[in-house]
């Protein structure tokens, strides 16, 4: 039975044990409707996976090129799940550590860190005493400098707590993986600025 759950988990399927679909266990919570695995119970999500193109609809190709460069940097750090929503893309290791929100002329990166980044051009939204969303505008490939790459590594470390193994990386463009693990209110109110 345990081996079957591990196989289901590795393959991204709902557990064969229907009772396990509604409880939290070592493999997380499974949506009883779609079978997707989430790290916390009752995670808000859409049961149908969304392709990355949904998040980039109506945006210039240059913004997508910025996203692809950031995605390459992050995926080089280790296993990452990339999950598209209608107005952004989440990056998840064991937990979500970054969101990328395409704008008309730039890509906004929202890095989840345990500290505030005191740097010009960074907006900080504090969610708790040790949880800060640091929003950075990326307008050109040159903006993806060593300092920003260091922040990407720090955010990835937040998403992968010490001793934790990353989840299996999935490519949303292929239609697998997480469809949505973001609270839409997180994206609201942080408009085009």
C-alpha cells in the first residue's frame, strides 16, 4: 500500500486509496476531483491545467523572452514546478517561492524571502514578521544581473526548506502539473503601476 502511494506520488496521480485523497499525509493533499497533489489541505486551484501562453496573452514577445531567461536561471537551481495562472506564473519547489507577472512592457518578479530587500526599484509587501514579497521589475535582459540572480537563489532556498526534497518538476506547456496554487488576491492590487 505504501509503495503504491509512492508510485502514485511520483507519477503525479491521485492515490489509489480514495480515503487518502481527502487527508493530509506525507505525500500532501490530493484534490478528490482532479487528483492533483498540493502541500496543504484544501488548496485553492483550478482543476484543469493552464498552458503558459494563457499568462502571456496580449503581452509582447520581449516580455515572454524575459520570462524564459528567468525560468532558465531558476530551473538551473534544481527541480521546479512552473504553474500558470491567468495573470501570472508561480514557481514552486516544496512551496511557492516566486511569481512572475507579465506586464505590458516588463516582467514583474515577486520573490518570497524571509527578509526585505533594501534596493532601489524593489517594492516590498510584508505578509508576516519573517515573510516578505519583494517585487522587482525586469525590463530588459541586462536587468537579470548577478544581484538579481542571487535573489533568485535565495528565493529558491526559501521554497526548498533545509532537508526537504524538491517536488518533481513539471512543464505546464505539456499540460501536466499544478494548474493553480495562488490566491488571486495576491495578484490583485499590484497593478500595472
